[in-house]
């Protein structure tokens, strides 16, 4: 890996940011924001990461330590560290990135269980390979990809009763944001039943925006509000506006608007340059649409 900051793993754990962090990553630009809930004094249980694999590929990560479980911050930190270790070892052994991500998630699930604390976390990962991406997720942290004109190219389904009801057409998004069981998650890292949902490879155009967010974001803003803010304009400005609006909703509940105080974390990414030619000759990941998990 290169020695510049863009090619070093960057982990954001237990942080209480007031402004998003800007970071070059691979052949693009990222913005990361993570902060604790405005109604608590304990640690931020969310975490985020930018982890390179080689000169043309890497992953974006958001982990949300599950509230109501002990040591949520340790579960999210452990998960990021397991992914970082897996990518480092897989790059050295010349494994493909898909294998590295799946091995990292499975290792995280084992390690979190072995903590013996009842800890758990959700997880959203986006694999970037040259000009393509692939999503992976466990739980209700979500992934959104939008074009410059606001066309949704990807929106994952939350692993929760409310998320599945929205996908089935039994609830609309606005009803879901006010549902009394919106906090219930049906799939988490830290349990024997954990499963990994994998999406197919898809192209990432130069003006597309990738967003990974914890439920602190998606429980306080409507999808159209998020898309409107992130689809165009400087990425750091979009991140700042997104953080401010979500935080305001938590602090100042208003009639008819969602408001759920929670830890808030998201990662934004855009390509800014054509990807460099792959120098290692490492094989590309094969197409896949699902994985049953361990």
C-alpha cells in the first residue's frame, strides 16, 4: 500500500464529532461523521472506517452498537478491527476482496460472541473495486446510492420487522419512521444466527454518491431529504448539512417530523478521478446476490 493518508486504514471509534472529517480515499473523496446521542453522556456506540485493500480497491464501513445490549461500542470497534485485519491478511495472501470482507464479518461475529458480554452491532459495508461497488449488510444500518439527479440506484432493506414491512408494501416510509417497533432489529453481529446479505456488483459513475448510515440518520430524516442533500454539490458541505439536520431533529422534536435521539454515524463517498490501472493483477470478485452467513 502507498504511504499517503488515502491508503492508510482510518477507523473512527467512540468519537464525538462536531463537524464531518474529510478524507481522500482510493480514487475519490470521503466524508465521515460520528457522534453520540444528544440525550446521553455515555460513549458513542457507533463506529465508521475507510479501509483500503490495494491501490484500486477497499471498503467503507459503518457499525452501530446495538442499544439495549452491553458494550455496544466494544462490539462496533471489534467489528472494524476484524475487517481491517482480514483485509490486511487477505491482501498479503492475494485473496480476492469479497473473501476478505466475508471472512472479516464472520471473524467479527465470533469475536463479539467470545467477549461474553452480550454485545452486538449492526454493520453496513460497501466494497469499492475500480469503478464498481458491492454492498454487504447485517441489521438496520443502511446503504444508499444516488445519482446527481436524485435517482436511487441502491437502497438496502433494513433487517427488521418494520424494514421488511416497508419492502413488502405493508407500510410506507413515513409510517415506518413513526412506528413503535422501529427500534427492533432481527439480524445482528454477536449471535449464532447472524446472516450476511450481499448485493450484486454495480457500476459507480463519477457523479454518484454512496451513503452508509446508522439508524440515527435514517430514523430522523426521510429518504428524499437525504437524497436532496447529498446528490450534488461539495461532499463536505453535504455531510455538514446532513449532520446538522439529523442532530436538529433529535434535539428539537417537531409535529409531523421524525425524531429519535440516537448515536449518529454516516460515511459519504464520491469518485473524483478515473481509477488507476490495477497493478497487482488480482482477480475480480465473482458476481453474487446472497450469502447465508456462518
